[in-house]
């Protein structure tokens, strides 16, 4: 484990073996990082946020609680995972909101998914396994496994394989990864690995 001197890691945070936390990053209390994670310069990992193994959180990304990341998730520079569906600084009577005046909702990201630089994921939302969110997108609804989404708000443009490259379509609804040869079938807007293929 490597934690540079300028990083702030709370004593109640859990950081797995082989993980690195770089300059000016902050990891709050009760956050849990798996093994071999990388937290870049100036990144923020909120209270109780959970990262699986082998996650990469790039510079100045902001992960607010109760976000959860499965194994192998990539979070690009300056990404924001929000946690307040109806944000306000004050109540209708003008009093300042306290922690008890709202309920945090999280962003959940599946295994191997990647969130491009400067994207915003607006909670509550789930990003499926191996999905790819293009840089600068604003995600406001759930993203299926292997989906490629882009734009403001983000819309699906196609499908990607585990390497992140776009799948090619042969006959309708049948897709192949150009890198691995892995084959997929689309049914009702969902993508599944073709029977007999590796998961």
C-alpha cells in the first residue's frame, strides 16, 4: 500500500493491499477500497463509499456516498458521482439544511465499467457491468451491461465488449467483439453473452 504524505485518509477508512492514494486525495471515514486500487491526485472518496479490487479513480474525481464500485471500475478525471436527488442548501423556511434533512442516494457501477472524463452520474443510477460512458456525458438513467452511452443527457449509441471497443453487428441482434471474438445476443434491449461463450 502506498499513501503519499499530502493525502488525507481517515483512520476508519479501509484500504486494501497494493492500493495507491496520491497527492491531495481525500478518503473519508468508513470508505472501503479493495486491493490494487489507484486514487489519483485531488480525488475525493466520500464516507462509506465502496470500491472493489483493481479500481482506478483518476485525478479530481468526486465520489459521494453511498456510491459503490464493483471490481475493475475506471473513473476518469473530474468525474462526479452525485448523491442528492433534490439538492438544496436551505429548507423552505430558510433554515440551513442539516444531515438529517435529506436522504443520500447512490450511484452503483458494475464490474469493469468505465466512466469517461468530466462525466456526471446523477443519483440514483446504476451503470451496468462493462458499460462505457463517453467523456462529458450526463447520466440520468440506468445504463445496461455493455452499453455505450454519450451525450447530455446520455443516450445509448451501441454496445461495447470487455476491451471497451464497440461491438460489430452481423445478423440483426448478434454482436461480436473485434478484439476477443466473444459473441453476444441482444434481447429486449439487453445484451447477453452467447451460450457457450466465456462469461
